[in-house]
């Protein structure tokens, strides 16, 4: 592989660290729950961590970002916050395990069209890690159909922001970054390409306008990595 274009994104190792339990929990979230979390993470990334874990957002912003009507937004926000209030996260530290809800309080101001949540204090450090990993415009992340596509988009956008023309990654790096090393079917390259890489590229191209393509990196006849290119 060429050292000039090889790029090791620090997000790969960071996001599979202390926040792993949260990332696993996000895999089971609905689209609207994920949108609420993204908006809170964006606010945390922009304004800094709230001392009491309280984050507010406007229904009008939700409408604009996700391109839906106000009626749909209000309906989706209410349902998503209700569901988040019932979700548990289980975080292990050696033999010690702590279980907590995502949020401990939900709030709304109907006249102002504002909705808010208060995250549990113990979960805030993990959320702060996730907020640092946004690394792409919120509308772009919102356009991704699943978390794997969001992660790949973040890697691409991080490389673009570092003025790189392409991004080379080994298959092991990709599996590690997507936290799928233990999924046996993805040890087979064709499954990884067909089920994750190709759908992610299609989603990114449609959702962001980035013209993303890839080519295979081979050693002898074996595919060992991928090289991603973009036009925008």
C-alpha cells in the first residue's frame, strides 16, 4: 500500500473503546431514536457538555434537518423520546457491570415547540466520546440508513478534511472499525462487500453528493484491503 495515501483514522480505535456498549445499544434503535441522539450529540459537540446532562432542540430544526412536516416531526420526536426513556445500556468493567437508562428525564415546551432530555450522569462521559466522533455534517449523518454507513461516512469525511485524495484501509481495519470482527459471515470478503461496503457507498453518494467509489487492494489474488476515492 502507498504510504502517501494510507490513513489510519483515530476514530476507528476510539469508537470501539469505552463507548462500545452505547454503540451496541444504538444498533437496536429506531430511525427516530437515532435522530434524537444525533441532535443531542451535535449540540454537545457544538456547545460543550451540559453540566446536568440536559439538552433541548426545536421541532422546527428537526423538520429542516430531516425534511419532514411539523406534524410528522412532533409525532416522531414524542415517540422516540418515550422509547429512549425505556432503553437500557449495560456497561461492563471487568467483573463489574452497571445498567442504566439512556435518559432520566424528558421535557417539552409546547408553545415554543421545544423538546428536551436529561441523560443519566454516568452516561455523559460515554456520550462525550460519541459526540467527538460526529466528524460529518448532521444532515449527512441523518441521511445514512444505519450506523455502519454513518461510521464509513465519518472515516471518508475525516480523510477529506485532511486533504487526502483517497483512503486505504485493510479489511481488518474495516471489520474492527465496524465492530464486526466476531461476525463469522463477514470474515468472507464477498459478504462484507455485498452487505456492507456497496450499500454504504450507494447510501453515501445519494445522501451527501460525494461521488465515492472504491477499488480492491490485492496480495496475489487475495483481497486484503480497499481504497476509497471521492470527487467532492
